[in-house]
C-alpha cells in the first residue's frame, strides 16, 4: 500500500493496543517501564513512546531496504480509555497527538471519549475525516 497505513490505537494505564484497520489484526503491548502515574495516564512520555513504537513494530515490523530499516508511516486514530473524568484537557490532547506523531503518525486524530470503537467503526471514522 502507498501512503500512510490506517491504525487505531487505544491507550490504558501502562498498556497500548494497536489495530491495523486494513486487516483487523491487533497487538497489545504492556509497558516494560511504567509510563502512567497515579495522576496522569501519560506521565512519562519517553516510556509511552517506547511502548507504542514496540506495539507498532510488533504489528508491522520495519522493512530493510539497502541495509537500512524503514518504519511504516501511519494514519492514526488514537484514544485514551482511562482517566477521562471531565474529558481530556488541552495538554492531554497534545500529549496524545505528539505521542502518535513521534511513533510514526503522519496524520493523527485524537478521539475524545472513552468508549472503544469496533475495528469497522474506527475504519469508517477515519475515512470520514480529511
């Protein structure tokens, strides 16, 4: 496929689940080093990024071309599923967006509710966004 690959990312305390929206295949990865704190879901950005990259690499391993490993680029729908009392703050939205971009997201959308989507619903939602 050419262009960014559509994926749906669900974040919970110290875990990330990534779903390839073309195949429906999912991978869940627990953090090797905690990224959540008692007060905030993404309290350690570096550990959260490592966990998300590992989950994405588990789902779609980097390809080797001319001796260099290349990672895929993604169109990401990202959703925080815990710690949503009162909605997401502007800082939390920014952290989710930056996390997805630093993990390979070329196009990123933050879903601002805590109701998980089905794979079909996530794929349909991404298709409606420009």
